[in-house]
C-alpha cells in the first residue's frame, strides 16, 4: 500500500526512532482515518476478518477505521515492511470489538496500548472532530524527570513552561500526569483519556509520554517540544537544583497576551525560591 497517509504514518515512526524514543518495540501510534482515506483503499480491505475484543468500550468510534502499529513490532521496521508491522482495524457497531481488515500479514495484534489509544481518540473526537492522532513514545529526558518531580501535573507543567519560552505557546493547556501503573490495560487508558479531555499531552511516570494532534506533524512536534524542554531541565538540574533566573508568572501572562493563548492561572503560582520541583502552597 502506498498512499499519502501510509507515507505520513511511516515518517513519524522513523523520525521517532531516529530521536531515540523507540528502543526495541517501545512506543506505538494510532490514527483515526478520514472517510476519503478509507474509500481510497476500500478494495484492499478484508471485511470478513473475525471480531476481537477491544477490552473497553468506545461507542462514539463505532464503525470507524484506524491505522495502528502492531503489538511487539519495532518502529524502526515500519519503513521496511508496512504490511508486516501495521494494521488497519475497524471498530464494530457498539464500540466493544474490532477486526483487522488490513496488514499484520504475518500475524499479530494491534498495539498492547489499544484501549488507551481508542479511549483517547474518542475523547479527542468529542473535543474536535479533526483531532486524529495519538502517539506514544519513551523519550529519555521526560522519563528521567518523573523520578525527581512530584506526581503533580501543575508542578510538572510549570517546570516545563519555565524552561523554554515556546512551551506555553505550543501547549498552553499544560501537561497531565499519570502515576506509575501497569501499562496495557483499561485502567491506565481511563486516566489518560481523562487528561485528553482538556490537554494534548500526558506523561506516564517511569514509562513515557502520549501526545495528541490533528495530524502527525502536530503530535510529533508536541512530543519533540516537551522532550526538548525536559532535556534542558535535566541539564539545569544536573548543574544545580536552584535557578538564579527564570520566567516569572507575569512573563507567562505577557506571553499569553502576545500570542493570543489562554494559560490557566493555576500554573502561575508564586514561589518562594527557585528550587526545581517546588510545589505550590
Ligand atoms: O509498545 O510502549 O507501552 C510497547 C509500549 C507499551
Ligand atoms: Zn510504552
């Protein structure tokens, strides 16, 4: 299969691998397909495939088609063999089952994080029908921060916002966090989808990150921006736990006005010192 969508899906997988975010089979990707994209390849889809349990229910995604990476598959191999590593699935009439209508030609199942991907895509569709991409990766600096920052989305967001001026412009809604949990099931999917009701990025403690977007560029760009800021914060904290200069709360209000974005005041708490990871009063 060689369509514009296949090429764009493949590119983000390769780009993420080249960033070092996809060791072995780490990370996964899903995309809610447009009607015209399904139409384009309709004659290649096997609608006779068996129905399988999703493990959760996503009624508002009924009958829709998704392009998803395969469980245990390596992101670095997608550019070599798309049909072996990626699936197109269709969700059934009540949103509890799916069937593999294309791909995974040598067997296998969609990503182990399928419940999280579909629950996120459902919530994102409610927010904005054109939000179509959910991307999961294991970027090292973001994961490193989860060992030194409290499990607190406000603190995590403020630290990342302060470290690079671009951050509150790119994701003014901030970052949601999920405490360490066993991955792959419904429970972690529910927590992540709750975050995606209002935010585009969720950090899983000691595991990785989920980023959402209208398209692959947006989801990749968001992951890249958070991870770049996390890298700088790791460097700063490696030198000292105290910042002697930083962006002050009023600076963020000025950014919000200049770039016409809305930054929640909860992120703009006053701090007594510039100790990294300090919690608000
Ligand atoms: O695909 O990243 O979270 C492997 C994972 C599971
Ligand atoms: Zn993972």
